[in-house]
C-alpha cells in the first residue's frame, strides 16, 4: 500500500494535509517548511510544482508560483530539495502540478525521479481519468505512488465512482465549484454533497479541500470526511512568517482554533 | 478532371472533424480541471445536438445575413494582383458588422448559450475584436457580458475597449504574465470555474478543450462555403489554388480553409507573427518556436521551456500575440497539409500601407501578416489566391499613426 493511503488509514480522522508552493517564499525553503509542518502536527504535505499558467488556482497560489519561478525553481531542483526533506521527515509528500509539466519532463523520468526523491503521491488536476487509466495507472502502482483525483459538487455520480476507484491515495473532494483561495463558509448545499458522496460506498478515503482556511472550516470538513487540505491560507501565513514557530502557530490555529 | 478527382479522394480520414474525444491526429482533447468537466460536457452534448439542427441553422444563417451582413464579398484585388503577378481575391470579412470574422462565431455561440439556459457570458479578447463581437451579440440577446483583456492590450486597442463599454459589457483587465491574450484566457477560464452554473464562456478562437476547436471551426466555416461558390461564379473555377490566412489561435484560418481541407488541390497557407524576428526572443511564431504540449485545455503546439512553463510571446499585433495555436492547425502543419510562413512586425506594417494605398482598404494588423507573405508562397500568374481579409484596421489607427511618425523620423 502506498504511504499516502497508509497514513490516512492509520489516522482515520482529522487528517491535516497542508499545501505550499515549492520555491516559495525562498528557493531552498522546502526542507525547513516540511520539517516545521511535521513538528507542528500536519499529517500530509502537498507540494505545489510552480507553473506559469495555473488554471485552477486563485491569486494567492498564482503569486506564490510566480515568486517561486522567479526564485529559479525548476523540477530538478525541486527533486533535490524533496530528497533532502524526506531524509528528515516521515510524513508523506504529495506533488501537485499540471499535466504539461510532467509531459515535458517525460512521464517515466518524472515518476522515477519522484520515487527516488521519496515522493509518495501525485495530484494532476488536468490529467483526464481515462488517460491515467490507459497510460499510467500501472506505472504508479509499480512505484507505489498514490494518485488522487478531484471531484466537485458538479461531478456526476458515475464520475465520482470512477474517481473513487482510481484514487489510490485519497479522493479529493473539492468543497465548492471554484478555483483555490476562496474563504467563504461551507453551505448547506455543500453538506448535502458531502453526505451524498459518503453514502456511495467508495472505498478510498476522502479529504475535503478548497476554502478550508480556519479551525471552523477544518472542523466542518472533518465531520464529513477523513480530513482536510489547507492551501492558500498557509501560503499567506508563510509570507508573514516562514519560521518553524510561525508554522506551528498556523497549524495550531487550524487544528485547535 | 477524373484523374484529379481520384487524387483528392485517396485520404480516408477527413480533416473536417476531430474524433469522438476531440483529437485531430495527436492534437486536441480536453485537459481541464474537474470543476469544468460538467460544463464542457454539457456544451459538447448541446453543440452536437444543435449544429445539424435545421432550426438552429436557420436562426444562425438569418442573423448572419441580416445582422452581420453576409455573404461578405470575394473581391478581385486587381492592382495588388499586378504587383504579385497572380490573381489575388480578398475575402472581405472586414466588411462584416463589427469589422472582423469574429462575429460569425459569437452569433453561433450566443444561440448555443441560450439553449444552454446561461444568462451570463464571458469572453477573452486580444485585439478586442472578439470582445466587441461578444459584447455585440450579448446586447442583441440581452445577456450580461464580461470580457477579459490583457492590460497591455487595453492600451494598444483602446477604440475597441470604448466600443465594448458602449455595448454594455464590462471589460476586466488581466494583470498576470505578459498581460496579453494568454493571460486574459487564463482569467476567463478561472471565472468560468467560479461561475460554472450560470455562465457560458464564448472562446474567440479555434482553441480550448473539445468541443471548442471544432465548434468555432464549424461556426466560421461559412467563410469557405461562400468562397467556394463565389469563386466559381466569378471565374468558373471550383477551387482556389491557394488560401492564405493569418493565425493567432486560428479561427479565421479554420473558417477560410474548412471546405477545402480534404481537397489536396488547394494549398493551405498560414501566416504567423514573427514579432521582431523568429530568433529575436520577441516572437509569436508558435509553429516554428513551439513544441507539443497543453495550453488552455488542449494538446497542441505551444511555446514553452523544457519544464513545460509557457513562454510569453510577442507580436505588435494583439490578436496574434498568443503562444499557442489551434489543434486542427497543429495537425495540418505537422502532417504537411498546411504550410506556415512568418511575417515580422515591420513586414506586416509595410503590408498595411501597401493595401491601403493600392486597393483603398486599411486592413487590421493581424490580417496584414497574411498579406505580408504573398510574395513568398510561390503563386503563378494563372493561380487564384484567396486571402482571408479577416478584419479592418480602424482599431489599429493609433499604432499605424505612431509607426508613420517613427518612419518619418528615420527618413
Ligand atoms: C482581424 C483579426 N484577424 C485575426 C485574428 C486572429 O485570430 P484567429 O487566429 O482566431 O483568426 C484576430 C484576433 O483578434 C483579429 O482581430
């Protein structure tokens, strides 16, 4: 079993997955942020591979990606940094990026380098499920990489089941139909959607992401899933204070209010 | 005649339609985040339903006739023909209502938006022609309209911004990246993700996730349908020897080529924007500088670095300042069915002044790229060359006037 799934299975509840962008705020900050997150009590790390044209991302992640690219982040450097990070932490690192980045790097080369660096899973929001199934599922399984597909409130039941079946890491429940970085409360309609998905008999564990930005939204998400993903609000916190103490304060504000 | 016929019919796969999943050969498809999937799928189904529906076609064609002013003339440019020692026919899309080919597509898509029950329309625009064409049909149908436009383009195409405002649209500046067409398209896609249920996104070129490239191509195909019968009526010849069009994303080219795609007797020529020169680092010559990858939801040719980061393009013309190209065009180019030439800013400018003085027609700067390559395509004196005169130059007057001043200073 891949490390992402194993970690979620072990913890079952209140899993906290924290996103940040590789190369932001500084080029070499991955290992220290990763250590800070583990020490502060995060369970999973989602590391964004900065992209020039991140279509699913709001302003905060766009800006952090721009900074990271200006800092000189690229995939080779990213893998070096991840290797350093995984030498000193035990919580799984998941890479999140756009399909074109993997295509240009070469899919096999990418998967090999990711595995060597100690990456445990991947999220590629614009990779079609049929293409993953036809071309890559076996390569992921052979390397023990956990894959996570996204579903949104507009996703049909048939596709929810397909995404559940193909998500060997966790099923990523996007809380609302939006790009990242929204900070509104979770509505009744969203509760109904979470309930529906939970009653579909999907084996894969589920995490809720997009818009989770404080203890209240984290607690709500945890009521309806195995845990939640926090992204933009952590990036904003890092911009103010990327020290381990700062990271601890942030994580604690999410977990404990 | 019969000999020629067999040679056209040897290819079994028509270039006119992509496959089920939207691929033209290896290009096309739909590479989109899940949050857009339901919308794109709904659009695909409705589009399939309406495109051959006689009631839809009747409504579309009557608007093209009475609102847009079609058919647009196919005009023999005699003096230009003399200069280039061939027969040059101008397909006058510049005479359409709103001044470019873009309106053919927006008229069709607004009818589709109505069938989808969408009340809010968004669009991206570079030169502002697509923005104006979208704002126009939204005014016609009483729908809310938001147009994303790069901050740089808002500057250089100011008359079109004023027109959009007058038509009741809200123009939203795109401030990311190079603040041009690519960035406006990113912003429009993000808006669509945020407002998926209420909104239809009218893409302005033959780009984007399936079904957009096919849909925009079909809605522009009227151009080559007219070329075919107009040329026959005027010359007795059923097909042109060459069709030449500029290419940003590729909608005017797709429309001008469509009915000749499977007819190998017709040479298809694309004109790309070389900007300050192909190797200058300031260019938008996608097919020459680009490689296969994903941009705005489709697999195609685009300008990118080895890590897949999209490279900011450059062209003086806002409508060609785009780092990608439609998947149909990528397929035509890589298979050799279409040939590409690149024209620099300066060459395009010279073509603007030439057409103005020789034929009394001031073309759009985008269009001028197609005129600028005419001496290079190898057309003979008996050949019939159709040029897609995609738009008029009113929106570019500022650029033209400034360029005249610069020239005067040099002399
Ligand atoms: C007059 C004119 N021609 C051509 C273009 C390029 O677009 P396309 O390649 O989709 O025809 C534009 C785009 O703004 C335009 O305004």
